[in-house]
């Protein structure tokens, strides 16, 4: 079985098509990496597990979420994301994409 390539990248601002919220991607999994209990409880639309899933900081909230690629689309607002831990992941917003912290050795 081949693994689908992720459509979105870390730092990209997205819009959730079903629940109408914006967020920024902080990590991606090639396939669903959660538990079966979480999937049965939280993934009500039953998105495919064999496609990419994303860890997203939710705009205007204090939580993050785990979202299947098929429920996402690119954000068209051009507005920055407001989240209390955003600066733990990114240094700046550049050309509509959040740029990761540079590793200093």
C-alpha cells in the first residue's frame, strides 16, 4: 500500500470545512496515529485512516486538535492565527506561512 503525500505543510494556515474554524498545522502524520477509542469518539465523520492527519492549533482557542486531511482546505483570509502556544512552534508569519523556530546548537 502506498502512503499518500501530505497536501499541507507545517506552518500552513488551514480552514476546517466541517466545523468552520481556522488553525495552523504544527505536525503531520502520514496516516492516522491516534487510538481506536479516540477515533470512535472524536472522528464522527469517519475520515480515512490511511491518509494524512494533522495536529492543528485552533485560532482563538487554547486547544489543539487532530484532523484528517479530507476535512481541511487552505485558509483564504490571510489573517494571522491567535493561539497561546503559537510562539513555541514558530518565529514569524512570512508570506502566509508560519516559519519554524531555528535550532541553535
